[in-house]
C-alpha cells in the first residue's frame, strides 16, 4: 500500500484501520481472538495506522496492543483522551492530570513505551486549549508521546492548540454524505500543514450499499439513535448510494471502494480509517487504495452531491454539543 504523510512528517499507510467497532458502538464486542486476527490481517495487507481510544474501553486498547506487539516498530498507533473516567456519557475531562493518567493507562494497555499519535477526543470547554496542548507537549518531551492530534475540533481550537504544540492530525467525520469540513476545516489544515484523518468515511456503513430503509439495526448499535439512520432518512438519502453505485459499476469496484477512493482523492494528506470486524470487508477496503477516480468521475460525483440534500443530523441532539468547538 502507498504511504501518506500527515503533519510533522508522520508517515502512515494511505488507509488506516479504525478499531472502535471491534468492541464499541455497533453491538457486542468481537472475541479477543477474532479482534487480534482482524488487526493482524490489516497489517499483513499493508495497513500501518491503527486507531483506538480510552473511550472504546480497555479491551479495545488491549486488542490493539496484543495484535501489534510483534510488529510494534513498524506501525503507528493512535489513541485518545478526553472524557471523564473514559466514558463519553460523563462529559469531557482534559485536565492535565487526567491526560497524564490516561496516557499511563494506554501505554500499559498498548504494551508500548510510546504513543505515536495522541488525540484529544473532544474539545473540553472547561480546560483552556493552551493547557491541553501544554500537557501533551510535556509528554512529548518525556518520550511518552510522539505526535499531538485533535478530534472534531473547530478552527479556533485547532489554531490555539497548534500555537502551543504543533498538531499532526485532526480526526473528524468526513465522507460523501458529510462534507462540512470542506468549508473551513480543510483550508485551515492545509494552511497549517496538519493532516486529516476522516472517521466514518463509509457513512457508518450506509455508503456501502448494504443498508437500506428496511435494514434492522441490532441491539447496542448506536446508529439506532442517530437521526440520519431513521428509516425515513435512510430512504431519503438513498440517492447518494445510487450515485456511488453508478461510478462503481464503471470501475468494476464496490460501493465501499468508490466511497473511500473519493475521500483519498480530495487531498494527498487525507488518511481515512474505515473500521470493520470482518476480514473480507477489510480486504475490500484495502483494495480501495488502488482505485483511481478520473477527473470526470470526480466532477460527476461533485455535481451529483451538490444536487442532493442529505437528510437527518449525524448525532442526536444530546451529543451535538461535543463537536466542532
């Protein structure tokens, strides 16, 4: 797989693996054996960039640590801090003491002496960004962290953090059906030399063409409370999936591969991190790095997307306050 460079020279595979879904957000966790197998298969297929977080649970970080221990010097592992007691339901906590506690726990879980990329999971309105960035800067000086990142941060927060400790990457949602970062975020990142790591580049599965208005969402699947995933909105948003399907047919590719190829085509410093629990889906996603969309393809997609009104908020109202501060 080709490599890409995020900010401050952080080199990673063009597609990473988001590990959240192995144990968090989409129902029951996979078994330890199956989780380790998926992560190791990802490395074997060229992925060198792996994403986890304290908020996904200790088991999630431990899976990543166990799976990658034999190849630790060949991969980049990202994790995150930012929630009180590690639980998003408790609200944010990015106090410097809490950051340090999370890092020590994560290092143990990941079986590592250093965290390659440490993100603030969500901006904390109660802690000045200068204090957050300063705490991470100290951890970098101590050799416990290599690079600093933010997640779902707005322009003001990005600039404030970057002025204290250079930010290597911003992780936020971005896909064909969530293009808001194009307005202000991507220009800011380009100006400052910060890489972009889109999560949910497959629209939480919707853009793969395997979900329609009638698809049941399993117990524990957080999409069941997401307005965009109501049956009515899934039906209304089918147009974007149909457009992906038309391009996929031309290229002999799958919906998922076209959706990922589109994200990759936007900027050379963008590295999507689709997640999966299935090895055949992993192979499908990896192959997307070899799909080349022509300028005509991209123009057709842009025209189609501009003509579509995507229905439904991407988060329930109770969670909306945690994004883009």
